[in-house]
C-alpha cells in the first residue's frame, strides 16, 4: 500500500458492537474456566450462556421481533442444563440453543438466510477469538494508529501461546521443567489447566461468533416464487399424480391393518404381528423426510403458466402433504405398539419426536399453500423445532421411559433392569418409588455419582430430585 493510500475500513463487527461487549465476554469466559471445569453441567453453564446471549443481543442491537423470540428460545433451551441431567437430552437442547442464538444474531428469515447462517456460524466460531481480539484492540487502535495491528497480533499470539503452551506443559514434564527454569515461576501443574483454557476459548469464540454474525449479510426478502420452471404441466402432473396415488394406496393398506389387526397381517404378509410392527417404520420415516425434498423440488421446477396450473400444483402438493401426515401417524402407531411389546427406549422416543417435528412441517406447508404465502414458513419451522425440543425436555423423557417400562412390567412381568438402571438421574425418582420393593434393583452407581453433592455452580434440579429420592429410601434389610 502506498504512503498516501487510505487505510482499510474496519470490519463491521468493530464498528457496530458496543465497546463493553468484549471485556464482558472475557470476564464471562474467565469465570467459566475457573468455575465450570470439574463441575457437572448445571446452573453455572446455563448462566454463562444466558449472559453471553443477553450481552450479544444488547451490544449488537438485535433484540426485537423475531430475533427476540429466538434469543428467548435459546435461553430457555440453555436452561435445560439446569433442569435435566440426561446427557443426550442436554446436548440436543444446547445444540438447538446455539443454533437459535446464531439465527437471532443474523435475523435470518428465509431458507436462503438460514442456509447462510449454518455456514457462516461455523466460520464465525473459528474466527470468534480473533473477533474478540479485534474488539479489545478497537479503542487502543484508534488512539495509537499504526500500533493497532501490533496490538491485535500480540493479543492473538498471547492466546495461541497460552493455549498450546499449557497443553505442552501438562503433557511433558521436561518441557514443564524448562518453562519453570526459564521463567523462574510455574504454578503447580493442574491437570485441568488445558481444559480450563479450552473452556475459556470456547466461550470467547461463541461471543465473538455472535458479534460477527450480527453484521453478516443475510438476504431478508422472501425467497422467489418461480413460475417459469423447467418442467411443464404434463410432466409434473404425471409425476406428482403417480406419487400421490402410491401414498394413497399405502395409507389405505395401513388403515386396513389397523382395523383388521393380527389375522390380516398373518394372512397377507406371512409374519407375526410383532414382526410386522417392528419391520419398516424406519423406512417410512425416511420416505416422509424425502417427501420434503420432492415438494421443494416440485415447487421450484414446475412451470405454471396460468392460475389454474398453479392451483393444480398446490392441490397435488397439498394432497401429498396430507397423505404424508397419515404415513407419519401410522409410523407413530407402529412405534407405540413396539414399545408396548418390547419397552420404551431413548432411541424410540427420538423417532417419535422426529415424526412429530416432520408432522408440524407438513402442517405448516399445507397452511402456506392455503394462504398462498410462505414468507413466514422458515421462521415457523425454526421456532417449532425449538418448541418441540423444549417440550421434550419438559416431559422428562428418561423418567417417562422408566414409568412406561414399569407399567409394562406390571402387565407382563418383563423388565430390562440393567437398561433402566443405566438411565440418567432424571429416572431415579421413578425407579426408587415404583420399584422400591424389587430386590434386583441396583441404584448404587447413581448413589456413588451423586455423592458428594455438587456446589452452587453445578446445581441441577434433576440430580437434586434423584438425591432426595435416594435419601428417602428405607435402608436395606440386614
């Protein structure tokens, strides 16, 4: 660059983010590193995420309308880390929480915008530490002019050297001794030091990612509704009509199975009712999910040269949506019968949840077709996804699994105790109460995991309820 050339303008996230955001993020990251490591996931984790979400919403100005709903949804899903102890459930809710926070930061409202956010959020997470470094050096750079790049470089270098240096110190005694000799000071090597530094880096990266996403360029206008597709009316009418007919035949046969039951299955398929129920619901779920792809492709590729052709396309696609809803209903019916025969599991619950989510999407598609407006559809799908996950967490799935399997045990005398004992602490109150008289029940591992009680940072309602249920159990007979 020549001496007279104008300096490059600062990145958008340097000029549109409140100056207090970066120091606050650093403080939250340090507190998280000091308090969350070696503690179970609980209220501390929830509070750290909620503080970063709230700070990002205020500092970036994205805190009204659809963005506000997404921020609140992200905070509620982060709260599941305090409410439930089931690791699989907490992980799903935290992933959804981060996704909603990313959408809130970009205010993506279209399918194109949501796709952009999914890619941009990954890149922003990688660059998040650099964003925070840039924000910290913003005012210093304004005062020192050319020293700005040096400040940023030193901040990034310090972070990198600290992260990798701590890993080498923890992983090699010779390197640790050399560092101690050179510096004259080295604290007692804490095995958790690398984890603490990594934890701080993750929270800083999250904060920086939200700041960067808030200034990302996202298309907010509704997706185009192309009428000049590449498939003429004859082609798409034949293709969609045939698919509707296939789905209709399948739904009719499923209805006959429901109405006529075991004897009809044995005579027609040559298998027992239990074998029939077990066979095929995975394939039906895949077929239902693929239908979304067919609908999207048909909507964008089908040419409609007149209002009559547009109505015909909407009718065929609407019929396909309605028939797919019936397929999903029969799929859930199969899973329910399978649970009655073989017991409830986390995987079977997840399949039902996915079926419910797909059903909400197809219902939304039908409404969009009737209203002739789909600009609200991407936002509805996003919010319904968060709501379904939140509802799943509030149901307490591990406790429900235990309850359902105990009901089955009381009817049939069959129970898989090792599986129930391996559920999370959320299931302990049900097990300790309803199977208190079962001598084979062994909750010793839960008792060991719950002792001693965690501190305030690791407080979790699910674990507290499990601890109370175990304390209320009578002592074993000598």
